[in-house]
C-alpha cells in the first residue's frame, strides 16, 4: 500500500459524487463502461494500490493513471477539487495557455494563442472586440478593423516577416478562430457559475400591501370582424369595420383592484390616452347613467376612488412604450403623478404578470363575447368563434361600450379573487384601511387630474404696429389674440409661458414671471368655433393642405374635417375607427398621434391606414 494522498485529500475525493452513467448506457454503452472502469481504478489508487497492478487489472495505461491522480486533486471551475470528473474519457482540465512565451515564427498548432500571449497589446485589442465575426455569406467591418489593428501592432514591434504575415491570409482565419474559441470557453465557464437571483419585482421580496405598487399596461383586443355605425347625411346609418380595441388599465398589486381604466378604439394608443388613464385614477368615481340600456350595477359596485379621496400608490410600474415616455407624459409623471416610477421593457408581459392576468380575465369573460368576438388561432388549436351574433347587426358605439366596461370592472372589484384567499379586491382594501395602515391621500388629487390635461407651451408675441398687425401669438397652426392686448405694442417680441387645456385648445392662457394668469387668448377662425384638442387641430390643418381646401370661406375647419372623416368612414377602416371611438384620424406626418377626449363628436385614437410619407 503506497500513500499518494493526504488524509484530507483521501476523504475529500471519496466523498465527491461519481459520474452518473445510467443515461449514457442507453446511447453509448462503451463510454459508460469506460467511465465506470476509470472510477473503480481511481478508488483503488486512492486506497493505495500500485499503479502496475491497477493497470493490469483494468487495462489502463500507467500514464493515464498517473495523470488521473495528478489532476484529481486540482481545483475545478467551482472551487472544489475535480475528483471523479477526471474519469471521463477525453475530458481536458489542464490550462490552455501555451507553455512557452516566445512568439511563433511559423503557423503551428495554437500559434495564435502563443502570439497573443507574447504580445499583451494584441490581447488587449482582442479583449475589447465585441463585434460579429465574419461568415461565408456576410462580412464584418468591425472584424476588418480589428485585423487591421493587429497588423499595425505587430509591425510596430518589428514582427512583419514571421507569423502571421507568412500565411496565405495574414492570420485572418486564425484570429477569427481564436476569438470564437475564447467566446465558447467564456460561455462554458459562465454556465458553471451559479448567478445570484435577480429581483426585478417588488413582490419578489414578500407580500405587497395594498396601494404600495400599481401596474399600468395596455392590452390589444383584435376586432377584425366587429363593426361601427356611420351616420349619413339623410339621418340613416351604414356600418364599417373597425381595426381593434385597446384596454388601458391601472391595477393595484396588493389588492388586485382595478384603480382606473380607459378604452381606445383603433390601431394604437399614445401619451394622451395614457394620461387620461392616470387622470381617471385621481378622479372620484361615480356610477354612470344607464337609463335606456339593459345594464345595471351591482348593489356593492366599487372602485378605489369611490370612497372619498382617491388612494395614491407609492410606486407605478409600467413599460417603456413610446406613449408612456413621451415628453408630455414624462412631465405629467414628474409634476402631477408623484412618487416612484419603474419602467420595464415593452413586450415582456411577464414583468407585470398581475395586470396581464387581469387583462386575460376581462378578455375571456367580457370582450370576447361582443358580437363577432373570437379566440385567436394558436399553435395547438384553430381560431374559435365565441359569439354567434352578426357583428353588423350589433355595431360598436364607444359610449355604450364604456358603460358596459364600467359595469364589468366594478363587478370584478367586488368578486372573490383566488390569489387573495377568495376575498374580493374591495374586501382586501377595506380590511387594510381598517387595520390602521398608512396610505397616501391628497386633497390636491382633483387639481392634479385637471393639471394633467394642460399642455405647457412657450410663445412669443408677434405683431407690427406700422402695418397694423395686432399683437398675437402663434401656436399649433392657430393664431391667438385677445382684445385686451390689441394696444399693447410694447409686448411684441416678448416671450411668455402658458398652457393650453387639452380638452379645448381654442384658449391659450399666458402666465407672468410669478406663474400667475396674465392674459387669456382665443384662437382666430377657422379654429375658433368648435372645441378641439391640439392633435385634432393638427390633423384638420393637414387635411386642409392635403385637400387643397384652404378656402377663406371655411368658418370652422374642425367641423368640415369631421364631415369628411364621416364620409371616408364608409370605405376606409381608419376613418371608421375615428367615428367609433369619437377620435379623429391620424395625419400622415405624426406617428401614433391621438387625442384625449375633447368636447366634440370626434375625439379618439389614430388610424393605421391612409397615405404615408416616408420623407
């Protein structure tokens, strides 16, 4: 018996797990037998048997046995010794670094590895390279620059006649293979490390109390077979298909209560629809008038904002969709919707699973049962029709659909929830408040909701006293003027801050340096009669230019624009979306341009069709 290991190494090796060969026996029995033979040989060597005896007993070369004993006590990638891992045939555990530090002169095995080891500056340049490697069908400019840098480094050191310059491609393929091999080794090494769990959601830390965190998201409902009614000049109606329906919602994570919602008919939503949802959360809820319909609220119908001051969450989680991070939306979040915001990546619903479950419930139990509703095709089943009613006989009107959704969501808030031990969101919230828990409420919620719809601007007073052009301000394709400023020639050239109400862009409120009201300006014709929003005016102005209808006889461009939209709605889906949602169609110059509800018959989400200008 020869002692080759210390007592600690002896106990450690024998305590390590053996390779599991049961799954290998079915696919490669010869390899499984070879592994089991080497495991038995290593155990005998650890116990002190001679190498010659073990070599004859198991048919292994003595060099193999000596190498197994040498490597078995070396540290592995996880820090522990390799042990029985050395019993796998063909496994390599030695260092891949070259044994000599001299730069190679000709192309031999691992010549590029030796070259990088001998020239540290080249190794630094290769380590900084993160670009794509060239392939047979696609080149890589980044790799071309690295190859050029390698030649510059080597020529600066006087290595311009030996390897790699004495190869056919000046070492280009060897460099690519070296980088590919290093990336593979790094990927394999990273898989052997146990990365610490990353916390991306607040509820990963434990239970979240009601109104600590709310989630906002939007859900698309395909409505390819649903229609809306288009009014005609003779007082009758015709039907036209709509694009789809968006349901925007804000959900409390702790109680699962729906705090606010907003409905959009059309292909997309934008920052004004997002802001409208936030504004609804800060507005006291009251039941709608359902007279003339077959709808009715439950006796205990409830929204979190129905009991006095609305509850304000500390955290709002949402994705980085363009409508959520637009300039006006960010200003609203900063100034009127306080506390903390967590922006995730759009298109990854798993990060906001709670609100996605709410959307799925509303979709399956409510929206899919509209006339023409269906379950989309999946990988395991074909498309399934849910509603057998003819959608042309039951066209969509947004005001009626909103009444229907309000009843459905207030019912959801008082129904038992399986994730809350069969307690309803209302019951969870009320018990939380009764326990004396601290929640945030503000008497300024109503004013914050109104301030969200103020579009802040900066204008310069224009005019010319010599030609009789009265002092005025230009903004958003409209000219604003006030009778009180007709004689204030001293204001020409002066800049003012102000705001325009999103619900009625006919008025521009100027503010002085202290933020107090300075003057109220009104838009001149053709934008002086019908209430409208800035987005609506932009669309109407583009319509005037596109139609070449800049006729001074048009007293109300908004009204004329609406009439043309209704006429187009018979044949164009985007115009039908506008009529169904009460919103105007999009312009060809603004993407996802929508408006928030205004006091007119056409205030809603943008179209997807129509002429497109790429430049």
